[in-house]
C-alpha cells in the first residue's frame, strides 16, 4: 500500500486535525519516519494547489479544508444559521487573543464596561478560551487565554498570525502623545 495514499486517507477521514506525532503513531506498523511524513505532507499540499480542497497546517495539526472562495456553495450543505456574535463578545475575544493572559478585570478596564458572565461562558463553551492560572493578587482572579481550538477555528497556526491591531484615530493620537514614562508599567 502506498504510504502517501494512507496519509491522505487519514487526513481526509479525521474529524480533527492530525499532528505529526499522531500520524507517526497511526503509521507505526508501516515504519514511517518524521522526515518521510513531512515530505509526504509537502507533496500533498503541492498536489492540491489549484484544487477545491487544500491541505493546511493549523495549531493542532494538519487538515484538509475547502478553499475559502468555494465556501458560499459548501455552506449550502449546512443550513443551520452561523452564530452571530455580539460586538461585546468579539471585543472580549480580541482582547484575550492580543493581551493574554488577562483577567476579567483587565478586559473590563480595556473595554470600559463590565464583561457579562454569559460572554465568558460562551467563549469557554466554544472552546476558544480557557483558564490558564490565577493572578497573584487579592481574590486570585482567573487568567484567560485562547486555545488551539480558537486558532483552528480562525485558521491560524500561531497568535503571531493575528492581524495587526488597527487603533481608532483618537487612540493612536493618545498613544503618540504619551511620554515614555506613561507607557511603562
């Protein structure tokens, strides 16, 4: 049996992305090594260039996915409504993604309003955030950070791939007018 065919079938059939260690474990009996698997993954990615599917690497491994420009047609297969998220939820996940780890109080200080428990719960239920520790201050508030699921759902391998923050003109002016002593904590 052709090892490339097996890898392609595993990636296609898996409901979740597969890591190199997972693939190595699944192909242990075939004697596959890391270098061979990396070569096969590169070959598959190249073979799928210009096709409706693409092989991508996300935070939690490799997966096949439909190319973005075909999403409008594929989405017709799934008539359920796409979740609409409130501005407050989107602001909250953005703050966590860019500033993590952060406490609820940190988020509230940045947003200028209270963060509802429903927002935190929704983000945890979507598995986009998790508690990664507790801040060493009175009350020991939870520290939140994003998860691999967040990266996967937003098609990212790392947080470094997040787009740069676009500040409102007033915020940019405020930052430019601060002296160095005001910007250090």
